[in-house]
């Protein structure tokens, strides 16, 4: 179990996290934001982009205990699929106490107590989760911190940030930069001595916070950044092997090329043709990869490239196991029996970046995940293995 130290300054931050100011801020409109939850020993919710709504968040069934859907509480509700809870304080709002199954509750008389620290845009939030109105492009982070009035906690952790190319060539050196954000102030500085690892490669950051590593295998890779007395972070990178048709490359010799005029600039392959291609790119899952049970990503995410606005993004997830076939139902959030090869798409958004959190870990089987996007003009994604279609296994 990771433990942390808190000073008297941290006590103020704890109170702020639990309480909202008496004068509530004016609610803003829905916004596309990124939510991440780092538990004591593992990442509970990887970076997940959601678009907040105006639907109020009520965790205890009492309509009087309501947070705006456009608040940080609303973003957390979407990113976790509702898998969080906390106590409502009259006139103050909810405190986050349990997130994705990990609880940090106050124990009276304990030398040290942990709580869920709430950071907004790489610095501690000055308001509670119900009052914090989220703006487009904001980043929301929750992680455990320790509070003690007797100095029973170790050093407060500094959250890390990571910047890496979205696309890389297999076998080529890639430079990644890691930033450390000082706890209590959010002041950024290069993270020196941090470890960056993923895809079977690892490297240590130098004085500028940069590390260089080489990813040898193509596919969607998750790069993790860790350091002592820090909150881990991660990012996803698409690794391709020359022009293999993945990661937006043009495809092998003989593939058709579409005009770049007015369409997805620089993108052409045998699967996506013409200037009005709508390219859906899944991320976070490695095609043809075998995951151990409980280790397959629960977040189904990706991006859409199109020449105009996105009208809708839908996913289809099919499973086969021991001769039987199943299809995931987005309305009931569970798998149901299906004819092999059949399955229904369910809508996950209307933004270029999309994500969907599965309610629980995937059971053993062979899976086929498809992403289908439609633009405002009615153009639709053509499914292509390795980009908008990923096949993987859970054993």
C-alpha cells in the first residue's frame, strides 16, 4: 500500500476537496474533458475523454443531493460508469470516498488518513467536485493522499505528466518528456530520474525530463511514467511498421490512394479511399494480442479523423468462447447471446475523441471490437483491421 505525508497546509486542501464554497458557481455547458484516476497500487481509470452533460449527479438517491452534470462530479460519473460514491454534506456537496472499488474513508483516531485528492489542470482544485465547473480541454485527476496532524505521513506525491508522439515507427528512437507537478502548488518542473516503460522497452529521464526509447513491435502501446514519491501517469502511442496501413500510414504497395484535397490529409489506404474518408482509429488495445484475465483494457477508446464534423461514433464488441457467441449491449451494459458474426453497434459519442468504460473486466474469449463513425455529410467508416477493427484474446 502506498502511503503519503500531509502537512497542515494539506489539511486545508483536504477540507476544500470535501467541501464546496457556500456560493455556488454558475453552471457551464457540456465540455469534452479528460479524467484519470490513479489508485494506491494501480491505475483505476486510464486517461479517458468524456463529454459532460446537463444530467444532474445524484449518488444517494435523494434528488435534493444533486451535483451539476457539467461539474467534476459529472465528469467522474461518466469516466467511471457511475462506479464511485461518497457522503453528501448539507450545503457542501459530495466528497469522493470510493472510486472504482478503492475506498479511502476517514477513521477517527487514526494517526494518518487517506483521502481522494482532486486536481484540475495539473494543480490542486480550489473547489470541491460538485462546484468545480469543467471547461473544454480540462484534465481531471484523482489520487490518494495522506493527512496527519502528527506528521505520520511520508512525502506528499507529485503528479506526473507525459508528452509523447501519437505515432511512431517501429525500431526508431522516440523521445518522451515527463513533467513533475509540485504538490500543493502545481508548479511544473522536469521529472528527473523518472522511468518510462512500455512495449517491452524502458528508459530513464535525464536533467530535462526527457527519455529516449525504441519500440520494436507495431501496435497500440501504453507508455507508463513512474518515479519515487510521485503519482504515475500514462499515454498511448500507435506504433507502425513502415507503410503497413496502420496509424494513418498509406498501406502496403498496391493499395489505393485517395486525394488529400478536402479530406483526411495524408491518409490513404486500401480500406479508406477518396477525399471524404472517415477514419476511426482504436487505441489502447493491441491487435491480435493475448491478455491475461483481468488485464485487458476496460476503456474502449480512439479517435476519428474526418473532413467535417462528426455526427456519431459507435462501437460493436463481440465475444466468442467455447463455440458460443455473444454481443455487448450498450443499453444493458452486458453481453447477450448472439449468432456468430452478428452484433449491434451502440453509440458512444459525437466527438473526434471517444471512450467507453466497460463495467467490469472481460471474461475469457476471443473478441472483435469495431469502431464506426459517421460525419455530418453521411460518410461512414470502412472497417479495417488494425485501425477501426481490433481482434484480441483474453485467456
